[in-house]
C-alpha cells in the first residue's frame, strides 16, 4: 500500500462568497518515489472544513486536476479551519496541515447625525 503526501501551501478567500482552499499538486508518494506523470492529473483532491484545527471535519467538494476547492465561509465572528487530502488508486493521503480563515462581525456604520431639542 502506497501513501500519498500532500502539502497545503496557500489559503485565500473571496470576500463574502466562500473560502477557497488552494494547494500544490501532489507529485510524489509518502516514501519520496515519483508518481508516474500520467497518473498525476487523475489524483482527486477532497476539501474539509471545521471549527478547530483538529476537527470535527465536514467533508467538502472533490476535484480532479484542479488546485482549488471552494468551501463554506466561517460564520461571522468565528474562525474556521480548512484542509485537503489527495486520493490515487484507492489510497487517500493524510490531511494537509490545516489553514484558517476568520470572519469578523460586521459593525454598523455610525448614525448619520443627531439632533438635540
């Protein structure tokens, strides 16, 4: 049984739409051997999100030959954690080191003015 290594390298967010998990393509097995180049485009990546860096995790979208996965934004006033795994030939990697995204509460604008009578 071969295991696949994966490294989560970048996390960005599109404002008020959704979190976007970006990651590097997996090209080696855990032991360091190269994955054959014809198999690299067939690797499936699965996104995960959760309220802490250790889970519990909610399983998200699966993509093939795409280096970004859309996931839900955290609720306002919270931080959520995101990770990704890679699967090839029925073997799934461990989760990548999680990355986080925080969404602040929206503060209302100041009142436009006041009057005293």
